[in-house]
């Protein structure tokens, strides 16, 4: 193969968990990739180190208002400007939470491919960003491990042959807890995730299965699943070993799976090299050492999962509410203001209000803002003084 020009890469959320995995892929592929932009929310020290390692890359610090560290771009608007200035071929969005939406839009507006680890972009504005990608002839390449797996499986076997998606879930650290044990969970217990090493928000989401709920929504939006068919087409399967990253079931009855070590570098690499399949050097699987098990998720113990299906069928903006109320509730849980089962109670109560509307950017932003305020008002009514001592 001829040596092509290096692909220009912008990495958003460069100092976070996805960022670190992406940097490993970039360092291993120095001849393939040229970093042109790194962003971090507030980690000026980490960002400066990246600036020293890759002097040609621009730097953006999105969570500060003044450029005291002389990084070049600061603040939310600075980050959007940095994206449109950087000339990247592909933008890896590893920003956590709803804050990742505007940068995703900025990347697509500039016609850049989007390697998307920020699931909120699709959960909140899937219709909009997919239409934008189409108009700008840009690709959205999922980096979430399950969606990366489904994406590759559908490419290999044909979207038109799809009967069902079997979306796997680790089940989180409390999979086997009783409801009574769940009510006593503290933030520090939830932060010990069994398989993946991730940030605090996504770790709590994994424990509550909100992460899987968000991923159900993400799959519906990414893979064009009609609302009426969601319950049949998207089936969540608990798979504690996190080796099967998802499966597709075809109309002919055959099922195809993607298996690999639980290592985020692989879906990141797949997105960055797309459409190539590049050698990775990552550890592969030894089937002689493997036992794989699957079970049905418990929607009663983990109501965040059925709530995601309810949000999808309630209307286009309800997934925005699901996400916003969950973000607020998780923050309250981490601050020990509410108990673990209250996270789902806050989300359920918030979803009960009327959120009808069209999935346009203004309505999405307003719904997000209002849902957060409604969720906060519910949290205030909860009894926050009843934490039992840890046994
Ligand atoms: Mg995932």
C-alpha cells in the first residue's frame, strides 16, 4: 500500500479515560495520524504535556474563561472555534455528558468525520446529527464498544438482513444485590467497576444500568430502529465477562457476535482507521481460559433500563429528559444527597411530565435545561439524612 497522507485527528476530552486510550492508539500509529487539536475541560497540566509531546497540535481548555495557561483556546465557544479552525479529518469526541453535543455538531458542520464516544450526542440529538452528517457527507463512527461492534457486524452482514440486536451489558457491580442491599450502596462501592476502567459518571451509570439504557437509545438512533419495533429489535443481555461486545440476529436465524478483550482501544482504533482494519498488537482471546455466561436483565431491580424503553416510546424529546435527569441524579448520588435507588425515582418522576415536542436544537437545549431543573426540584423533596452506616 502506498504511504498515504497522515489522517489529521482532533481529540476532545484528551485527558479523560477515552482520551488516554485514544492517545495510545495515536502513539502506536504515528505514521498514520497527525494530531491537530487536543481539548480538556480543566486539566491544564495534562493538556500542556500533550502540547509538549505534539507541538503542532492546537490546545483548547473548555472549562475555563481566561487563558491563564496560554493554551490558545478557552471556554465553550473557544472549543467550538478550535474545532472549526483545526482542519481535522476526524474528531474523536471523548467529552463526558451533555457538554459533548455542541462540539459534535461543530465537527460535523465542518464536514469532519466524528468518532463518537460521547453517547449523549446521539441520545439527545440523534435525528439532528445524523441529518447533519448526511448533508455534510461526514461519517459518524461509533466508539462505544457495543455500537462499534454492531456497526461492524451490520457492515459485514447487511442492515437489511437484521432481525434483532443483542446488546450486551456487564450488569455492573451490583448485579447480584438484593433490593435491600441496593438501598445501602454508597458512591465509593459503585466506583469499583468489575471490568472496565472508566470515569465516575459512567461507572455509576453502569451500576444502575442507565448506561445500558442510554445505549439502547443510542442504538435506536444510530441504526434507524422504528419506535414501534424497539422492544423486539433491541434486546439487552447481561454478560458479566464483557467479552461479547454485542451480537446481531439475522432474519435467517443466524447470530453473529463480536468478541474481544474489554479494551476501549479497539473500538477507538476501528473508528480511527475506518474503513481499514489495522493490526493492533492488543491482547487477543484465549478460548481455553474463557467461560461466557448470559442472563436476562432484572428490570425491577434496575428500573433505569425499562425507563429507557419508555422514554423512547413516549416521544422524541423524552430521551433528552432521561439523560438530563439521570445526570442530575447521579451528581446528587455522588454528593451523597440521595440513595442509589433514588436515581431511577428521580428520572421516572421527571419523565412523567409533558415533554412533547420536535427534536430541533432549540427544543433539545430547552428540554435539557428544564429537565435538569425539574429533576433538582424532585431531589430537594427526598429525605437525604437517612444514610445507614456501612455494615
Ligand atoms: Mg458501552
